């Protein structure tokens, strides 16, 4: 006698077929299966494969098909294959139900490794489609880990994926919580541990917790203990950027010089580090030295590379400080064009560089008008205050105060 739940699934499939005015032969043709497979499925005599349900779902657009399938499929691999095939922002809730069923089936056999990987995938999809993660999922993942001995290779791959998804969503809360909660449970070599610490430092940095970023970044450098890994140059460059936010320019300069020494001029990151050194000299008002490094960096950047805006925004402020308004206007036009292209291509640094360009336009306007108390000044200072860019906030505030004092004396 057919299983009642299988019969319900089959009846739903039959109704969807009849709504289209199709016979079993037509549906079999559409799904690329035999008519007998359709007949057996509609009678509730078999449990179709995930591929069958995926094609039927795409054909009819019925989320109920998946919901019914959950109740008859006990094979977790089939369920995971279906979830991965149909997951989209629109159908994320129904896919979430599939994942919960996988966890229920895993609990029956106490398969904690399967629960761990399923929870992790749920977190990844939640980040992708909702931009944030339910805290309970983070807690569950950490709790499951307490009873596991995670494979270091799988763990490292997981952390890398989670970090990059967090970058894309600009939300590092889940990444920070999970890495802090489970990294001590996994035995990692110095190379991988230092790289995870670099990811953590970045996460804290972009979350605005510069002190914690500095602490974690320093530990990453200590863990490397003088060894040079693939990510070592990046680690020192990131440490330099964090030090800049701490207004520790001497340490930042040391770290950036180490990073540069580890790179070949032909490597793309060589230009980025050169630009970082230019920024350090610019922040110390050594504009001659800054220009030297900018010129060198720009010879290696493609003219359409949005990374040029990192330097252009600094250069615009430098020209304003030096009173070179014509050059400032010209560089603003160049920066605007690059950012228009960057926005179209969804460049991850667009929001920050766009804010700094707005700051530059406001500073140029107030210098030319002499009105340092305009609402635009207050607005841009508030934007900077809400960002992680402490160095830019201090630079802008000091520039305004100095100009106001200078103007009052004149």
C-alpha cells in the first residue's frame, strides 16, 4: 500500500500537471523521464530523486512541491542537493525548511558532522540573502563544535568562505562570533592560524573596533614568527592600515616597508602598498615623498582601476591644503568618473571612497567660500564619525579648525 505522504506528493504533482492540461507523456517529456516514472510517482509508489523535484519545481514554480518532498525524503544528500539547486532570495524560506529536515534526519543518527556542515551552509545562505544571521544559528554551530574534532582543512575552508561572504554583505558579526567561539577547538599550523587571525583583524577593522583589530593583527604577525607565507605581505599591509587608524604612523611605516620588501614590482599588490606608503607620507605632510610614491604606484595601475580612488582622494585633500584648487577640481572629476564605473561593477570599497570624495567636495567648497559652519560640514563630519576611518575623521576635523582659526586671524 502506498505511503500516505508519498501519495500526497504524487497527487500534488498530478494536480499541477492537470492544471497545465498535460497528460503523463507530456510531463515525462518536460522532465526528461519515462512515463512510467511519472505514473509511479503520482501513485505514491516511489520517492523521486532531488533532480526530478528540482526540474518539477522549476517547471511549475510550486514551493509546495518542495515542502511535500521534505516529508518523504530521508536521504540527506538528496535533500542537500535539492536545497543547493533551488536556493534563491525568493525561495530561501522554503530551502531553510529543507535544511532543518536534514538536521532532523542527522539527529536520528547523532551525526554531528552533518549537523555542523548543514548549520554552516544555512549561515552562509542567510548572510547572502538576508545580510545578517540569526544569532541562535551561530550559537548552535559553536555548541555542536564542542562535541566534535573538526577537520583542520574543512575548518579553514569554512572560515575562508564565511569571511568572503561577510565582506560581500558588509556584516562581520557572525564571522567574529563563530571564529572566536571555535578556533581554539581546531589544531592549526602557524600559516593557517595567522591567516585566520588576519581575517579576524580585518573583520574587527571594518566593524569599527580598531583596538581589537590592532591586537589580533599584532598576534597574527607574532604567530608567523618571521616565516614568510603567501599572505605575509598582505598581513603587514593590513597591519599598517590598522596602525594608521590608531594614529601610530611610525609602526605603520615599518609594517608597510616590510610588506613592500616581500613583493615583486610585477605583482598587483605592489602598487597597493606603494599607495599605502604614499598615504603615510601624506598624513605626515611630507608631500614631496608622497607624490613620489603615488607617481610610482600610478604607473602600474590600469587607468580604469577603481583602486586609484584610494590615492586620488588623498591627493585631492593635499591639493586643497596646498591651495592648488585647479588641480583639486581636476582630480575630483577623475575620481568621480572612476567611482561611477566602480558603482556599476559593485566595487566593495565604493561606499567608503564615495564618502571621502563627498568630504573633499565639501572641503573645497568651504575653502573657496570661507563658510566653515555650513550644514554640509556638519553632515560630512557625522558620516566620518559613523565610519571606521578615525584617521580621516581627525584629519578633516583638524583641517576645519585650522582653517577657521587662520581665517579669523586674517
